């Protein structure tokens, strides 16, 4: 049940935004083995001046930050696979891997809620210990 946010420094068309979301979600399906229909993802666009991106001066407008909130429990290998899958899929959309920053934030299932019930009280239908 990861929740993903893709933050970008330029305006993308609706078709391009869907392609970005498909790339990140597809990486989660492969690396974290979540169900295809477990899709919680959004794109947020900023004007370049409103998204300062740290270390490299003059960073390209194709710079993006992908933030994924998820349950804790995935192995370091699954996380490495996720990072690789994301940058490889975004490269197919002409976004260089050096312009992609990924932040993975983990928390225990009892810190997530849906319908007034903690996620730890649900059968998720998939294993988070991949």
C-alpha cells in the first residue's frame, strides 16, 4: 500500500504525467511485489524557482523527487531493486538517472489508517517482507 509522490520542476502534459506515474508504480510492482491495483500515486508540478534541489547548481528542469511512503519490512535488496527499476523506467521517458532523487519513508502498519482501522488490522493481500 505504498503512497507515492512525484515532484517535478516543470509542467508535463496529462499523458506525460500518466507515464511518470506508470513508471514509478511499475517499479513498485516489480521490486516490492505489490498488486498492480494497489495504486496510490500523484504528481505535483512546481515552477523551477519554487523547487530548490540542493547540491548541483543549475540542475535541469527534468529534475524530480520521488517520495514513497510505505510499510517497513522490505529488504535492502528489494529497496535497491526499486531504486534501479525507477531510474531505468524514467530513463525510457528521457529523464536522466542523475536528475532523479528518491526518498523512501517507512513506517509500521499501525501508523497507517483506512476507513478508521489501522492497516495492521487488515489482511493486506501481499507480503511486505520481500
